[in-house]
C-alpha cells in the first residue's frame, strides 16, 4: 500500500503544480471588483438577450485547465464542447438545455457526448463591465468571476 501511495503522489504532485500555473494565468476577478469598477449584475431579460443564438466560451470554473464553448439557441437547447487536460477524451461534445430562473441565474443542464455523463454546472449569475461579460456562482462580493467571450 505504501508503494501505491508514493506512486499516486508522484503522479498527482505535478498535476497539482500544473493546475496552479493554469490558475495563475487566469486573472483573479471578484464580484466586488466588478461592482467597484462600475459593473452590474444582469437581469433575467438581459441574460436572455446576451446568450440567445450566441456562442459563449471561457474557462470551466470547476476545472480551470478546461475550456468550454457552448451555443445557446432561442428554443432553450444548448450544444458545444469542452476541451483541455491530457489524454484520451480530453475533448468531448456537450448537449442539453438552458434556462434563466426567477432569481436571475443562468442554469445549464448538459450531458457529455461520449458517455452521457451529467456535466451540468451549478446555476450562475452574469455580470457586465465595459461590455465584457462574466459569470460567477454567487453574487457575493468575494465570489470569483470568470470572463466569457460572446460570438454571434
């Protein structure tokens, strides 16, 4: 058992170090930073206007070594892909549905194309500052926000 633990440590330590490098490359922006610079949280209607018939891309918050690119249709369907990381299956398709709830949170229900696994993130808020869009899991000032690129 000791040998397995040391082998696992030898594998995990470089992966952890790599993830810190990737995180360090991403600008750390919080909701407080956005609000302090004049940004604001989007309303339910504004979120619909921004994402409908658009392709949204950016870092996957739960795994910053991955990128996602999703297309959101007016009918509530969503499709795209997630890529990054190493090895077989590092890029896979995603499909599902999207909604905006009454609290103004964007909610995405998606499954991975390779095995149908649920890859749905928690619902999140959208913010805007100087025509740049950000998403965050909470609207508390200390919550980290992630930049989103929008293409039409």
